[in-house]
């Protein structure tokens, strides 16, 4: 693990939250002076809770106290992390169906942890309109019957695609190729949005398009529908966000090439 991605401390969590979301820790309990809450500024909902807990209360070996971070988490990401990621436990003190506990002892690298904090912040959104602080990642379906992506990317690394809802320049789009491929095949960056497009005779019809730049091509055997289902993605018929457990694997795969 590199120096930049080594495990985060509670101060790293506070620094990231202040820089990214403009939120600072609150200490609501006099009897627990090191228990800190991070909450959204718009709806005042918690998205993180930091505590110092005895190791034996967490079922960990050894003596002493350790810092932990509770985060909101969707079910698919939660199950994946609990089964594969050292340093992630069922939530201590909060609802175990909707939260996880991350041990701040260096087990979870910063990149993964910061992504989980961002996901928790979004899950605490409720129905309030929010400002986009970071790029988002999406999965889009691609039907080979309508468009030959492989041929298009052989000619150019930049293509046009139907404009996605709430997609902005800088977002990442993973293109899922439908049958007979049934896998995520391409990682692309959105380089332009809101382009007028009036060829309505084509299928599917498109009034607005965005421009995608190919960043990486995955092997057909990687990230198949069967693999996606392990992360709660049972089908890809429409645009959807990427569960963070899956996103972490997609990014890791493309970064190692």
C-alpha cells in the first residue's frame, strides 16, 4: 500500500469531510468527549459517527481502545465489504442493516474509506436537493443490436452517447454490453454534455447526447452479469449508479494495467 493510500486516522476523516462537504465534527455527549458526529448541513442527518471503543467490545484480540467510524451503507456494498474487506465490521451501536463500522487502524486504505464516506453522505440525503461535490460513476446499458461499440472505439477513443440524467462533465461511465457479451466492457469519461442531436430516425431516439472518451477496456471474462449480481446489480436495463464495492474493483482493475 502506498504512503498516500495508507489507512486513515480520525483527523484524516475530519479533514476530508471539511474539504469535500464543508462539515465539521460535533461532540454532542459530555460523558463521551471523543465521540464525534458528522452530519449534512442541509437536513442535519448523520452520515458518520466516530467513537473510541475497547477492542474487546468489537470482538478483537488485544487490549486497549481503538477509533472506529460508523457509516451508512447500501445492502450490496455492505455484504461485499463484510465478506472481503479486512477492517470492516457489522455496525457497532447503530442499525446493522444500514450501517457498517470501519476500524481506523490502517486496515482500510484512504481511497476506499473516502469513497465509503462519500456514499454515506449521499445516502443521508433523503429528498433534499444537493450540490455535486465529486464526480459520480454510472453504469449504462449498451445494446450491440443498435450500436457496434467495438467498431466505434477502433475508429476513435471518443464517441457520442445518449445524454444521461444528472450526468455532468467529469463523471465516469461504465458501459455494460448486453447479450451475447453480458459484461461491463468499457470505462469512459464524460468530456462534454448537453449536445443537441436531431437524428430522431435512429434507434434509440436521442434529442441530447454527451461525449464519452474511452479510458479502459475490460476483458470479456471480467465483470460479467454473474459477477455484478454479487454486488446487488441484478440487471442493467437503464442508467444506474455503481455500488461502491463494485466501483472499487473496477477502479483497481483499470489502475493496475
